[in-house]
């Protein structure tokens, strides 16, 4: 093997192409600048649920374990491989490595996360992070892992034998490492790059316009792209030849025309979606997931192994290749759990994805039972006992293990064990809490399970005897029956409540009307009410009580008593012991009205009360009222009349008087009662005597004339038994005057005078 650090050998050393590393291109696409690209190390398969079960298949020449894919490898989005080591990028952004570790190329830096792309050189490795930074490790003798300080915004990386490329987001390319044969001499002004690829000592750049730019060593023509090459969407380069994928799905290849081993693309091969150039061979991926390997005749180690279908990505290394594709997904992964010795046992396991074979990956099947590669379990168990096993499905991309299964093999038929669950024979259950009887069945052939029991028995008012029956016949014809007889009872007492109408007595504790005492009975979730005491009406009486009883259909009883009911519906007895009656002249001293009341049951709230009456002239009514403690009220009324006084002795005709004369007006005041006529003589019995000028024409009214009081002396003349009021006649001849007498009771009398 030639030392990778030695100078590049002469072109004439044809055999060297078999011993030097040919690096597959890493191809990156700037978003929005060209159609999606595919390469030998394709853009990571889109991460999502459809790709979480991706695995990888490998084939070719074996050197140092570079295609010994670790067991259980899954969740892949990309693979990169070179001389003797391989990197895998997982969907979680972590990187895994295997193969040789000659210069630390397999030592993934601790804590490396959020990786979006990977690439491998001869003995070094490159990773691109989500932040656009580059991480490198492995051989650094040519500076190939010395990432330039400040390099950022990177969208793709490509590792050559001893140099490294990085594509920035602005479409420019950075290069570092060995510049032998101009491998890192990026053409001045190169821009608009959307993808890059690095080979032995040469590099390719794909521009957004679909053209290809190359620089570095030109071993066997791998450097110079064909004239007029356009519409390229992906490029790949190895040591001896280059590939370009065009937009129409065809592939253009170029390299040393003298190299008879240069792989040629069949003219009728189209629909290509990804390309990868190795040393002396190429691998292509078609749109239907088919992988094609182009290599010299007779180099059967590079033939695509059978079973690699439905691939989603490809990659190549020194003289080996990889295909990324879906792992099997078990779609049928069940097995019977109970079987008898000597009976047929079968199960079928299936998986989606590329064709898979099946195997027992852990545990063992029951003795006498086998699993075919097609996933069919069959046979007749020969030995009783438990067997636990796991079936795995394997395709070209890896293995998927199913779930563990345990099969219990039991001897030939035995009677089933049947019991009544949830109900106990001979037990009593309160109504409303009756158990839901079930059958617990254990059978060597059928397993352990439960069913609902058959319950019989007629209940009256929800009470009575029930029988739960469980019968089971196993597949061998053996039958077992179990029963449980139990009672449904009601031991709870009913409820009873008393009500009264009216609902409550007055503040003194008495009702003044008959009281209806009723009862409401209930039995909740019990057997129901059989009888409830009917309502009863109570009449007058103190301290009465009523008792009610509720009886349910189970005979449980409850009673309640409403006591202390006092009823008084009779009004108090009421009478007058003295009172005024008849008629009384005004001013007479009236007899005092007095009453007497009594109530023998509830008693009086107080003495009887008299209201009304009066001493003014006219009829009067007075009222006696008595109230007992139940609120009954008695009322008595009586009436009398106060009669007015009579004013007499006044002339009914107009009398003539001399103007200015001093005269007197005479009159009498009398009052009449049952005792006779009384003649008044007290001056206080005359309230006033007034004069007022009036019209001398009969029936005419003199408006505006004032009424004035006579100021003359009033006296009583005992000789004539008359009152005399001194009056000085007005000195206005021809005028007429009316004199009016008003007595203490309000009676009035008038006389008219004419002045001459």
C-alpha cells in the first residue's frame, strides 16, 4: 500500500488507481438555486417519521471493517466512507463511526451534536453543524483538518484525499489541506456554486446555472469536464473519473479514456436520482429505489447484493458501497399464548418494506415447533411448559426485532375450573347493592378469562332469592358448572316526616283554626313504602299530638310524633257592665262605658278595650274589643245621641227700633231629656251674640257687611227667666240688622231689626 503522505505517483503507474483512495463527492445545494441534487454522499434523507427506521446495506472489497455495519444501526440520514473507515449520520444529529482508526479518523469528538452533513477523506473526517460551522478530526499531516478560523455560514462540506472543501451560503468555496497539484487552488472569482465534490487531488464545483468548474490534479482526465456540459444537478468525483447527473435523469461520465476499467453508463439507463463515483466503479440510484453498480466485467465483489430495493440514498468508499433504505416494519407480530401438547400450533409474521426473512432472535420456540424464513411458525408442541421467544425480520438494510411472545404448552385436556365471582353462596345483599355475578373460568386449553353469569329468580319489590349459574364447556367437551344462591334484602328503615297546615302557630303557640297533620313517607333505594299514616285534622284543645308510622315492603317501621298542638277557634266572651244609651242633652255628664271579657281556653291577651263615643252634638258609637292568645277577636257596639239646646223667645218678625237707642235683646235657652226640660241660666252657656247689617228687602243679600260681636252686658233676668243682652242700636236710619245668638253647644238663633 502506498503511503498517503507520499508525493503523487506518475500518471503512467496504472496500477496505482487500485491502491489509492478515490473519494466520492459530497454534493450540497443552495436553497432555491437549482433542482434537488443527489450524490455518492447524498444530501441527508429528509428527517421525519418515514425515515426513522432507515438502515444501511454494504458490499464490496473488505479491508479494515469499513463496511461492518454495527448491529442495530437505524435512524440514518447519511453515510460517508473512504479508505478504511465509515461515518453514519443519525436523525438526531449525532455521528457514529466504525472501521479502522489509523489516525484518529474514527474518534468522533465528544459532545458533537446537531450535525447536518458528513464527509470522509483518506484518513480524516468532516462534519457540518446546524449552525454552519465545520468540525474536523483525524489525520492532519497535510492540514486537512485545520478548519480556517472564522469560517461560518457553511452549507456543505467535501473531503478529498488530503484536502477539504466547504461551500458557504453565499455560493463561494473555501479550501484547505494539501495543495499538491492545486487541489485547494479555488479558481479566482468562483461564485454561484450550489454543490461541491472532492476527489484524490482534484475538486469539482457545480454552479447554479448547471455548469461544472474543476481544479486540481488531472489524473486520467478526471479533471476536465466535457465541453458543453449543461443542466447538471449533481456531481461526483473519484481518483480516476467523474460523474455528472443531469436534470433529465441521465448521467455523464468522464475520465482517462485509456482506462478500460472506466465504468460506462448504459445508454438506455435513465431516471437517475443520485450518483457516486468510486475507484474504477460507480453506483447509481434510480427514482424507484433501484441501485445500479457499474464496474469492470468480472469484478463481482461490486455487484449489488440481492434484496437491495427501495433504497433512499447511496454512498461509496475505497472499493465498497452503501445503500440507505427502510428497515423492516413488523406488520403481523402476534402468536397464540396457549396450546395443548400434540395439537397443531401456527402463527404468521409479516413485515412491510423490502423483502425480509424471519428468524428467532432471542429465546426459543416450543419443542416441536419451527419458524420458516418466510415468517411461518408451525408444528405440534411435544413438551408442556412455557416458551418465550422473539421473532426478528431482516432485510438488506438491517434487522427489526418484534415483541417477546410467551407460549404456554399444557398437557392434554383437563376439566375447566369454574367459580362464581362477585357473589357468595348463602350471602345476603342489601337492595341496590346486588353484585354483578360473573364466571371466573380457568381452562388448560382456553386460558383464564371471565364471562357474565346467568342470574335467575323473581324479585318482589326488589326482594327475594337469586341464583347465579356459570357453565363452561372446553374445546375438548368437558363441562363444569358452578352456582351461588343469595338473597336480596332490605334492612334499612324508611323515613317519615310530619307536616302541619297551617304550618306554624302564632307567637303565643296557638292555632286559631283546625290543624291538618299529614305525613310523607319514603324508602330511598329500599323496597318501597307499604303504608303511611294518613292525614288527621285536629279541632279545639290544648297540648294535642299525632303519631304517624311508615312501613316498607320489608316490614321495617319508622314513626314520628308531632306534639304540643294547641288550637282555640272560639272568640272570647264579651259584655258591657255599664254604658250610655238613648239621648243626652249637650253638656250632660254621660255614664261611663265599661266592659267585661273572658276566655276559658287560650286566655286573653289583656283586658277588653273600649273605643269611640264622644260629647259633641250628634249620634255616637262606642266599641268594646277583646282578643284571646290564639288571635280570636270579639267585638260589641252600642250607640247614644247628644241632643242640641233650644234657643227661644226670639221674634220671628222684623222689629222696629229707634236709631241710636239703648235697648236689650232677650232670649231663652232650654234643653230636654228623659227627665224633662231644663232651663239654662248660666252666662257661660251663651257663647256669643253678634250683629250684621242685612238687606231690608226680603230675600236680598247685603254683600260685604261685617259680622261684629255685641259688646253690651249679658245678664240673666230671673224674673222673666230670660237672658238679656244690652244692645245700642246703630244710628243709621233705614238700615236693617240681624242679631245672632250662639250657645255653648253650637246652636244658633237670630232676630231681625229695622232702624227708624
